[in-house]
C-alpha cells in the first residue's frame, strides 16, 4: 500500500515536471532593456496618444526605480477592456534624448488602497494592474509632485 501511494505521488510530480499539469504564469508589462533616464507625466487627453504637455517629470534614481518596478510587475488582466479616460499619460524615456523611442503608457491612479491600472498607448485592448502597495508608491510620487506644482 505504501509503495502504491509513493508511486502515485511520484507520478503526479513527474507529470507536473513535464508540463502536463497546467502551469499558470502571469503576463507582465515590459520595458526596453535600457536604463530609464526620465519619466514624464502629463494629463491624459485620450487613448492611443500621449499628451505632450508635461506636467512634471522624474529623473532621480529612486523615483525611476519605483516606476520601473511598478510597470514591470503590473499583471495582465483578463477580459474585455471597457474603461474611462485615464488620469495620466506616462512617457518612459531611455538613454540620451532621442536615442530610443519612449514607451507611452496610460495610467489610472485609482483611490488609496486600490490597484493602479496601466495600458500601453499602442494597445487599448489590454490592461495591467499593480498591487495596492505598488499603487501607493506611485500615488505618493505623482500626487506629491502634482500638489507642489513642480516641473
């Protein structure tokens, strides 16, 4: 009887290892494999475009690291996208100005304790969400700049 139980467990482990048992990995957003030099924030005017009127930007390493982590850890949400106009547009800049094309992302900041929603400007059929903790970090960065009116 023990041998049968051990064999059954080994069989399940073998099937899982071979990929026969379904593995679920979450798809996340990606950025270029280049150093981020600046993140520009503007008020969103609509889908499929970035508002060029920058409200403020971030260049310090700590802020850039938060944006990079928030974006690259945002998880794809399943289902049909039916969402209101985003709060902000994000332009992620790499290297020297003009060296690489920027990544355009729409951002729904949400309320405290909620997730943020992100969407590539070029894909209005897919949204990604952050964790509430990461959303709090983004919210703190953006709202502190917005309140200060810094540029």
